C-alpha cells in the first residue's frame, strides 16, 4: 500500500514539472537580453561661421496664412509688449517675431509639456498639429519677407551654436528647424569669452551694426539658439528735413521736454475711435507692404494708462476704419534701444513652463532653458525706419470734415507690421525723451 502511494505521488509530481507541450520547465533564473539601444543619428556642424543665405523662393504666399493664426500670434505680440511695458516708465521696443522664432525652434526640441507650454503661450494648439502650424507660419514668413520689395530690407537669421566635441545635434531636429526656420548649425562653443566675442560679431554683422555688444557677459552653457532680425525701409511719403522743428513733448510723468518733430501737412491714412483714440499709418516703399502704425490715446486718458488702448479689438477697429485723407501730422524723431537679459522671467509670467526641458535636440539627453536674452534698437527719422532685434536662448545640463491735426506730443504706441498678414515685427511705446 505504501509502495502504491509512493508511486502515485511520484507520478503526480512528475506531471507538475512537465509543460503542456511535454517539455521539462527550466526553473533556473532566465537570462534577460536588454533591448538594443540605437543612438540617434547626429549631424556634423561647421566649425566656421557659414555665410547665411537669405531665401529667394517663397514656400507659399503670405495670403495662405489663416487669419486665425495671424490673430493669435498678434495677441501673443501684444501680451509680450505689455509684459515688458508694465511698470516701465522708459521707452519700450520689443520684437515678438524675433522671440517667437527662437521659441519655435525650441518647441521642435520636445514632444510633451515643454512644447505644449510654448504653443499655448503663443496661441497655437497644444499638440503636434499646433507645432506644425507654427512651423508653417514661420516658414511662409521667412521665405517671403526678404523679397517683398526691392529697396526694403527685412532679413532674419536663425542659428544653433554648439560645442561639437561635447554634443551631437540630432539630425532630424536640425533638419526640421532648417526646413521651417532656415536655421544653420554652427559648431562653435557659445560659452566663455571666445563664444561671447563670436556671437557679438555675428550679431553686429547681421544687424548691420545696429546692435553692438549684445552679450554683456559670457554665457555659461555650450548650447544656444540665436535669432537676428534686421529691417530698413524708407517712407512711401517722405518727411522733408526742412519741415522738422522743435516742439514740446509731455512725457509719461507729465514733464515737458523739447524734441525734434517731423511734420507732414498733406495726406495720411487716419482713423479715430469713439473714445477719441487717434491713429496714423505710415507706409513704407512703393508697394506699401510694410507700415508703422502710431496710436495716440485720447487726451482724456491718463499717461499712466497708455497701454489700456492696446487691444486686438482696438487695433482691428482702427485698421478697419483707416481712411486716406488730408491731415496735418507731427511725429517726433525717436530712437529706442533695449537689452533685457531677464526675458525668461517675462515669458514664464506669460504662461511658459518654468522648468522647460527639451530632450530631442542632442544625443546626450535633456536640456533646460537657462536664460533668454532679448535686445532691440529702432531709429525713426525723416528718411524712414531702421530696426534690429536679437533673441538668444541659452540652454543648460477718409470721412469729409475738419482736417485732423495729429500731434504725437504725449506718450504714444507704435508697431511695425507686414500689411498683407498684419504680422507685427516690432512694437513699442514712446514715453519720454529724457
């Protein structure tokens, strides 16, 4: 009996260690083969600064840009200006177009929260579709703006600076920003005194000497994105120097200052709103594809409330009611220069993710946005306007009636736009001549 039981137990145990296929199961610790990690393909960067080629063939006409895209980007432009102007009693000039180019390149370096944070702040869908729309917007602008009219200069450069001995730039990323932002990779370490000098020389050259000594101190990181924008255009209807004379400008604090005013007593594009806000559009060139709009708030509005008139609704209202008519216009000559090394804090106050990280740029993992520097300079005189902007992201591990008399003798707002799309290149305010 015991022998039968023993035999039965052995048989049952044998059944337990036989697989359903009849094979013996191996209970020893299995050998795990890790998945093969294929490093991303990287691109070779030139170790000399290349000659930047300006696009000569448009990827698509400016009229192909959806109105919603333009309106959303201009809303970002206004908010970026207001964030820079708030509490600032000095003159202001910023270039949303320049800043947006660097942000767009950065957005291509992530596929999650950091990308979506940039897109949301700029008024685009928070997904790949939104990134595609932003990329196409810049591709269309950059392939058209330099070639709109002979005699008008509107050139932009986008570059990525990197120490090639430390990092390899992922080829697919470089191809994406090259295709949409006409970006170049430069294999020069942007950090230290040598990097600072190289970047400052590049900026000086590509802003026609308008912005010098852009970097006041060396960068700490070995990876940076850089944009330059240069604009120069003459008026469609020029002011003449012999009609320039001194007048009094009442500044943002109510102080009277004497400065030179240009005058035009013939015709102008003019609009006025119900609350008394006046605007004059000054066109550039024969084709009038670019213009500067100057907005003079009603005299009943406190100087300290200057920016309250700057809304998309007000701008659209003024644009829609603009009429070419006889008008006497006095506009002060002015020059504004700004350099803000703390632009990152402004962008985060506008909603950009505080600790934005980007893992699709190099072959060594994620990079964080360490600082953002934005500088501009603009000069307005009898001949026209010359303006430049630089943005750097440092990465780290007429109605018949009385002739209007428009004298911009108190703080006013101005912006320069491309007229087909309404895209804002520069936007600012003149508050003082002290």
